[in-house]
């Protein structure tokens, strides 16, 4: 994840050096009949006005680095907006109008999986998801444990060249469909000031993913009391600060295990775990296997 975030920073620095206007660049990594996957880098910031776009396909995008506000209407809400942070999924339905804004930070990088309507409908039928409509009922999924293995596998594809992208595309769609139509999703109207405060905190975590960041430290970054910060952070991101930091560290550990010939012990220490046994325990809980087993499976 650090390497992926560094590449975003390089794009932002290049934009500043060249003086070019901000914008989005997209690089197609793979495509097949009815699906494609793109590496999308956006260099927009607070000075750039968002504009309305329309999804031409169904989209499930993994946020790899940076953050932004994603606004659109859903079946359950006439209008809404979500803070998109690393590890979360952007959900877009065919024909849906949307806006992406960077009011509180500059730049983001996403791994965007696109599905043509007929292909997506067949995946919906095969997935067994119990839904009454083809459209997503929400705009995002937070970095849930159920999504960790497939997200780690997909992000590794930004580093290695032999990723089975069609398999990843199908697995991601099936898992997202099952989770995105949970009827417990609630209608959240989050004030812009709260989004700004939580964005500052998530960007601080992204800048220093392995630092010891206490609840008090993060609350100060967001300019809130620890009590109000904790409530606001969980409401916006879907996770507590501890869960958010732990999941970010484990995603990076999985990426390194899949793409680098480094010792498990070094990965544990480099990713902010002071004890190998704690790392092994947390990794197994997140991915359902030991770090060594994960490395073997990632290289098959």
C-alpha cells in the first residue's frame, strides 16, 4: 500500500512541477468480454470544482490511496454522499449520475472494475444475492473483513504482472453484491465539517500507517474531543480508528507477502506489529490463513 500511495504522490508532484491542470488518467490493466479493470489516478484537489458524470457500466472501484467524496442518488436515498478512503469500495450502477469531490485533500488512486449490464446481471443471478433490483442500494462498502482477501489480491495486481484479473473481477462482484444489499444500511446525513475532520485523520493515517497513533492523537488531528471523534469516525468510515489502522496495516502486509521475497518477521515489524505472534494472530483472523500460507496461495 505504501508503494501504491507513493506512486500517487509522484503523480501529484509531477502535476505541480509541470503546472498542468488537474484531472484523471486511466490505464487499462485487463479486459474481457463484458468486463475490464483500470488503474485510475486523479490529481484533483480542493480548488477543483466537481462536475456531474454518469456511469456507463456497473462499477466497483477499490480505493487504493487518497480520499474523496462520492455523491450520487441510490434506491434508498434521493441524494447522498460518502467519504471514500483506502480499502473501501465505490459502488456505481449503470446509468447513475454521480460526482467526485476533493474538498478536503488532493488526489486519489482507484482500481476500477467495470461490468457491462448484461454481464453484471448474469453475475447477480449466479451470486445468489437476494435483491429486488439490479442497482446498488448504497454508494460504498467500508473496508470490511469479508472483503480483505479479495481487496489484497486485487491491489497486488498493481505490483505484479500475472494477476488473474477475470477471476478477481468475478469474485469482487459476487462479494460486493452480497454485502451491498444488506437491509441494515441506514441513511446518513453527515455534515461537511465532520467529513473534513475525519478526512484529515484518515490522511494522517495514510501518511504514517505504522506510527503509534492514539485516539487522542487522531482526535487532535480532527480537532474533536476523543469521544466525539470516535463516534464520528465510526459513523463516516464504518470502522473504529483501531480497526481502520489494523486493517490498513494488514492490507499492506498481505501486499508485501504476495509481491516481495521478504521474511515474515520483517513484514510484521515493518508494518507496525511489535510482536510476531500478534501479527500471525491478526493476519489469520483477517485472511483465514497464516502469513506463510497466504504467501504460498498468492503465488500459485
